[in-house]
C-alpha cells in the first residue's frame, strides 16, 4: 500500500520566522470575565414552616401550655423543693437520734459549713427572680 502524502505543503523558513516574530510582538490577551451561572429560581410552592403555637392541654383545661424552657425550669424548681424538704426532714431526724456528746466538733463544723454552702447556692437564683419586674398583664 502506498503511503498517502499530506496535502499540506511544508512551511518555508521565512514564514516560520514571521510567525515567531508576530508571536513576540503580540500583547498578552485580556482575560474574559468568567460566565456567571444563572440564578436559581425559587419554587413558588415552597413556604417557610409556620411557627409552632403552644398546644392546648387538658391539664390546663384548654389553656395554653407553658413553653419548653418554662416547663423545664418549673419542673427543676419543683424537684429541688421536694428533695430539699425531704432531705431536711431526714437530716433533722438523724441529728435528733444522735446524742450531742457523740458528735465530734470537727464533724459538726463541717456539716454546718456544707449546709450553709447549700443555702448560699440558692441565693443567686432567688435574687434573680426577685429583682425582675413583675410581668404586665
């Protein structure tokens, strides 16, 4: 099979030189700004979810339920009161059954210190609730 000759003529040396000179003289090409992507269209039927309203409860007889944080705080305060009162009764009954002569002075001082610390821990909470202005109806 015979080899096909290309229809292209070999470039002459003078033409090659002209092209090389022309390339050197060219100014650097300016960059074209990048094409911007078209903005996405928002779907018409997509809506923001409605804000949740407090549910009606049977415990409040149709009144509005407390918001979550209020309910949590209310439960914590109720639990604290229950446990503090129960612990106080149990501590008082234990101390009543111990004869005063049997109670070492260091232990008595440590107990007093611990009980006072527990009372002091309640002070900031009580003060914060007491200093806030009453809610307006």
